[in-house]
C-alpha cells in the first residue's frame, strides 16, 4: 500500500478549497451569515446546540455538544431517535439552532449554509439517500466535486486507491452495487471536495461485520491523512474501539462523553448502551 496517498500526510493541500480568489469563494455577506473568529477549542465543535425542525417544531437537541480534533475520530452513539442524525445535521447547518454555536478551525460558522460549509472544508455523508443510484459510480464522484473549479482528477485517483472496487465498477450505476460498496461511493463522493472534516452518519448501516471492519479500516486511513472524522454509529462497541472521543446521546442530550476506551470501560455505558 506504499502508493496509497491516504497513507501520506497530505499537509495543507486542502487550502485549495479556501482560496480567496476565483469562483467557489465563500461570500459570507450573501445568503449565509458572517464568519467570525472563534480561536481556541476543538477543530470542529457544535457547542451547546439547542433546536429542532422547522420554525415551531419542538426542540430535539438540548444543550448538545459534540466535537472532534484535527485528524481524530469522534463517534456518536445512542438509542434510536436519540437525535444523533439531528446533531449531525445541526453541525452541517441543516437546522436552525435556537442556541449554541458551530466552530470550525478557529471560525464561528454558525451562520453558514450547508453549501458554504462544504466550501469551508466540511464533507457530509447523510444516513439515507447518500448516493445517486441511477448515475454511475464515477458520475457520483464527479457530483461530489461540484464546488471545485480546479482539476479534481488526482482526488478521484486517491478515492479509487482507497476503494479499488469503485474503480472496477466506475461505469456501473451506483444503485447496482452492494450495500458496502454504495457506502464507499458515498464516502468517496464526500472526499471529492478534499474536506478537512468528514461527517458520516451510520456508514456501516446494513453491512456485514467483515465489510464493517474494512470500512472502519478505510476510515482510519482517511483520519491518518489529517482529516477529522465525526461519525454516528449503531455498531457502538466496534466504533468506540477506533474512537479518540465518544459521545453517548440520549433524548437530544449528552449522557456520557469520554475517550472511546473510557466509554467502553464505563459499567453504566456498557450496561445501558453496549449490551453488557
Ligand atoms: N425531518 C424531521 N422533522 C421532524 N422531526 C424529525 C425529523 N427528523 C427526525 N425527527 C425527530 O427527531 C428525533 C431524533 O431523530 P434522529 O433521526 O436525529 O435520531 P437518531 O438518533 O439519528 O435515530 P436513528 O438511530 O434511528 O438514526 C426523533 O424524535 C425524530 O422523530
Ligand atoms: Mg440517525
């Protein structure tokens, strides 16, 4: 795997997407709110997030905080309906928060639209409908690069190196692929913008334990290149094994927070959320 670029530290190549000239530049005065300095703290943090869906919907998140450091893996676990996906959407700007802030790389991005957050370095793979099934694998990856005006062929090669099966099936409609391969397409699509942070909502849903292990290995490889991973997982035990930081959410609130190992060792977390 010596020729795998995901094993090298790609340094600050991602700066290409935050360049200040040309198309694709974030204009914080239009559509989106301002970006202000918010130095210190974790690389990406949704802090004290409170809010729900729509203007009058009930709050789903209650003072919820999730964060990830540069190049680390943070995992969110919790029961069905706990608000894990809602917390991810809130960090990605798909929810109007009544309270709280989202900070990325020293900036308060709470006012940005999701598209502008992508331009700032966020990649998001939602829990459902995360690929275009009638498009080919390669077209899906091209869609992922929609914000880029530069040559993205090297990034596509990197995705194919990370997930060789996608290269083999690049001309096939993505909908014809297996569950695990579709998730690779979704992750690959998100990598096409060269994100600084990759947010994955249940990347291993519906795949076999072997495929899950392989996906986790690829995710670790991505993190080693310096990309932060914020991930929701139903396979809580296995996910916490690879987590630098873990969050247990219950009813939209932080119930337990710690390193992955701390949570795995916590008797109450084990009894209530990890099946003993
Ligand atoms: N689009 C929506 N509009 C209104 N309410 C929603 C919407 N999506 C989710 N909810 C509600 O928000 C709460 C949290 O849902 P969410 O999908 O965030 O949970 P989750 O922890 O991701 O669950 P799961 O493990 O099943 O994926 C639930 O009560 C759900 O009914
Ligand atoms: Mg969910």
